[in-house]
């Protein structure tokens, strides 16, 4: 069983990523850290706490950075709703966040189990950059580092930048500049993971999980203009799925550099697949859609049964 630490900004697809991690018999979730992103930290942290209670998880939630390293905070509340889960209002969690800051929680968790923790980041990379600055050995001591962010073609925040990278490009630059090989799940890949009507039919029978969370969240998320035609992209679950079943994805070695100064291209992940480039990442390019949705459906049933 792999041990996963998830840094996130819930967020509707983050909520599905957490459910996937919890419902998979292949994973033990050792912690969740939150960051400002889709909505402010004042929502992402309570959302993470409420989601873990709703799913029946007993896992620490540590709050992290409430703003990017240098830039003014931006949100994606038009996509995820004013409080981050569309129209869904989960009961307020009984549990409190961890007393430690997310950055310390990440460092302590990874350094106490060198080589064992799969670190997965599915929000802006502020916490991960700060953790690397405080403890550079993080880059050596994780088992693997998987990130949802970027794109090798086009963005969604701007024509050039994907949201998680564009929201905090300086942090992303630190993260891609560290001596590890992130597996990057950019939009080119995650736009292959669409919760179409056919996919959503498979969620019938999940009881409260479907009726009170997945159904209304995906209705809201899918009504966004960018998702109306082909169905909403469940970006963040792709990164978690890679920890469980890397064989579902084609990944290609590449050089990824983050643009931080471009007037029109700030936050772009400039990706070079040339064999002679100095590769610093594995970039996901192809998804086995059927196997991906089988995995999600099975895991969601695991959550619903618990
Ligand atoms: C990413 O940005 C957020 O809106 C989603 O949760 C996902 O992590 C997609 O660009
Ligand atoms: Ca996210």
C-alpha cells in the first residue's frame, strides 16, 4: 500500500481526488494540506475538514499558505462556486485543523519516512515551494511527486497559463527547478478525463455520496462555459490515479520551465520534449479513459460502502 500526502485547494475536482484517494484500497492517506487557490484558505481548509468527515476519513488536515509568494491572490470561484464546492454546503466539521502549518506538516511527514511518501499537489504550488526552501532534502526524500498543473499547449487561466501554475508562477518555478522529477498532469491530459453523462450514470447507486455531493457538485462544475460541451474535466483525480495505477497513463520525459516574467505568458509551463533537452519532469500525455473511470467508480463505491 502506498502512503499519500495530498496538497489541495478544494475545489470540486479536489473533492473527487480526495474521495479517490480514500476509496482506493491501494492508498493510505497520511495527511491533507490546504492552500489558497480555487477559493481562499478560509474556505479550502473548512472544505477539506468537512469532506474528510463526510467521507469518513480519520486524517489530519493542515492549513497552509493563504496567498501566493509574490502575486495578489486570484481565485476560480466562477468555476467552483463562492465557497468552493458549487452550491453544496456540507455540515461544518467537528475536527479542527492540525496545529502545525502545512509546510511543517509536509516536511515532518516526508522526513520521518524517507522514500515512502507519495506527495501529490493539486492546487497552486505555494506550500510545496515554501517546504522546499525550508527543507531542500524534501526533493530527495519523497517516494514520488505528482502535480496537477500546467499544459504543453494552452492554458485555462490565460491562453498560456493553467490555473495552478498561473496563480503562483514563482512557486511553480521553485518547484520545477528543484532536483526531483515531478510527474506533470497538465490540461492536455486532464481534458481527457471528462465526467460525461455516460460516466455520471455509473455514479448512480452511490447513495449520499452521489446525492449530496458528487451529483450537485458536478452539475455546478459542468455548467461552466468551458465544460458545457464535453463535460467537466476531473483534473485533480488524474494525479491521484497515477499514484494508484501509473499504467493508465502515457508519460514522456521533458524539460519543463515556468515562465515568470512574460507579459502575456506568465505562468506558462514551457515544455521541451526534445531528447537532447535536460529533462526534469515526466509529462503525462495519454489517458486510458475506460480504466480511469473504472478506477474512480470502484473507489467511490469503496467510500460509499464505508
Ligand atoms: C486546476 O485548477 C483548479 O481550478 C482545479 O481544482 C485544478 O486543480 C485545473 O486548472
Ligand atoms: Ca485543485
